[in-house]
C-alpha cells in the first residue's frame, strides 16, 4: 500500500464541481456532484503522481490543509487520499 494525500479545492461552477490541486496544477478535473468530483479527483491524483514517479521526478510535498482552506475561502477544501498501487 502506497498512500498519498493532497489537499484539493472543490468549486461549484455552471452545474459542475471543479477540482484543483494547489500542489499539482496539472491534476485538475471536475464532476457532476461531490461524489463524482471526489472519484475523479482520486483518479487524477493517482495518475499525476504515478506519472511523476514513472519519470523519476519527485512528488511535491503536500500543503497544509488548513492553510489551503485559509488561502481559498471560495472553495470547499478536502484532503484527497489514494493508494497508488490501486492505479
């Protein structure tokens, strides 16, 4: 099991929920509701981290959840955790 966790911003817009990772800007996604957005967030996080590791890049350190929430009051901020071995 190889768990990674990063804070993500969940922002409602135009009937969708946009998902952005402040530490991984390339891992953006969206979903039709919060469950859908979280599932796509997990997939996007796993793909992005596995891609970095596969190219011998270091994954960035995860920002503090409380600090990200303070920096982005317009969004719902949640920690997204995935097991990289599942993807």
